[in-house]
C-alpha cells in the first residue's frame, strides 16, 4: 500500500506541476503552501528568486500583500477561505513592487476552497490567467 500511496503522490505532483494554468495553493491563513511551474512562469518567479522564496516561506501573505489589499483581491480571498468559490476581477500585479526584478502582468483569477469531510476549508486553490 505504501508504494501505491507514493505512486499516487508522484502522479499528483506531476499533474500539479505540468498543469497549463497557474496554480497557487494557499493555507486558510493566507500563506502560500505550493506553486506550480505555470505560476513560476506567469510571475517570472523561478526557483532561487527571492520573491518566490518570500511567498513560500510565509513572509509574503496574500491576505496582507499591499497590492492585493488595495485592489480588493484580499477580500475575495477571504471569502474563498470562508468556503466560497469566487472569481477575482482582473488586476495589474507588479512583482517589482515586492523588490523583485520582473514585469507587471494583468491577471484575473479564481479562488476555490478545498474542503475536508467535516466541511472545514483546509486549503484554497488560486488559479491565475494572464490577460496582459
């Protein structure tokens, strides 16, 4: 059974990393738990980029990011963290404002809560689309 579980985990990771849409997995408190390759490509935040590390080590939180708060996106994300699947209107997100060398992108998104058997939100899947 361990081999089966490990095989399923590898399959899931392969699907996640190769998905053609940008995916960011969030904890209910707004921390980024994981990102896929499409997310890295969209925001130009590849392995070794300091801003990518800030997202993944919890230093940058989507609920307190000044761009996301000012644009109203943080409020949409709070709704998703409360259990609602929400479409997020387009915003211009500029990684350079986070001290990272990258270009601004116009992005629209959808946030979908992942709910456990007891009905609690355990994660939020945030999917981005580049509309630049």
